[in-house]
C-alpha cells in the first residue's frame, strides 16, 4: 500500500510503502472507528442551573454542549414538557399520597422556556452540561422508609458520572452527607441535591439527607453519564 509524503503544492513527492503490519494496524483502526469501539474522549459533566416552581414555570438552560435537563416532581405527574417537548420519566417511588419522580430531556433548547407538569405540584428543574445524549443516560435507583435519614445508594459503571437525588419527606431536610450539595427545595417537603463533582473512579455512591425528625420519606437518585467530545 502506498501513500504520499509532503504536502507543499508543486513539490516533488515520493511514495511511502507501508509494511504488512502497518496495513494491518491501519485497517484495525479504521474498522474499530467505524464500529464505534475506538476509544473516544469523554466530556465533563457540570451543573448549569436550577429553578423551582409549581405546575408551570420558566427555566433557563445554558448553551453548553451535551445538555441535559432533569425535572424532579411530586406528587402525581403524568406528563412533563419543556418548551412543549415531552420529558421521559426515568425514576419513581411511592411517597405518601403520590409518586416521587425524576424526568429527563436530552439536548434541551438553550434559553428561557416553560416547564409544564400535568399532575405535579412540587417541581424542581435542574440542567447540566457534558452529559451523554442517547440512549437515556441515567443509572436510576430509589428507596423509602421511616427514619431521620433518607439514604440512597447505587454503583456507577462509568467514571465521571454526576449523581442527583430527589427526596420527598413528611417534614424537611436539615442537611446532606459529605460530598453532596443541595441545589433546590420547594414547598418545604421536597429537596434535590447532587454530588457537586464527577464520581471518579466509578463505584458505589451514597447520598444521605438528614431529616428534621423521624418521618416517612421517599427518594430517587440518578447518575448522569458523561458524554463524548
């Protein structure tokens, strides 16, 4: 197999002959790239913005690449849209009289648009950048109980994920475990927190909310997988 050295217009160029091993490596790289298995550089997940509200309110998404919108809702959202585009429910658990749930939308439009919830009255919208777009990019889990600690654990399989937990309590959240930061609360009974940094290396992750007292609680947590550059 031959190619050409040089690149200056008008210059005399001489052919370069690849060895058999060189041809094999070139073919391997080409086929791996076509198959989508050649290593690609990951993006970095980062917090963008948070807005709280009721059944309808405005949230502004930034212009970063690989955007992801999460909407946390309680009690009984049957549908949620952003700028008229439907979100997908990715995690839920029964808490009290309704469902504690997280919904997601890949690549939401940047700028200010309306979050509209059908059946949900306590809503927290959180946007991030650097998140893989397709397929749905979350590892999801849930838990509930009756105590003064609302704790959820799962294991990520990809380094650089960002964990987000949404908790609904018959009371209030007074603090969060080390490594977690509250990003929003609404109505005094719902709160959302995230890991405030990528989880590296991949593995077991726990976010715990300390409650105002022994009470019933429900919590859902997702991990946002980093996208590709």
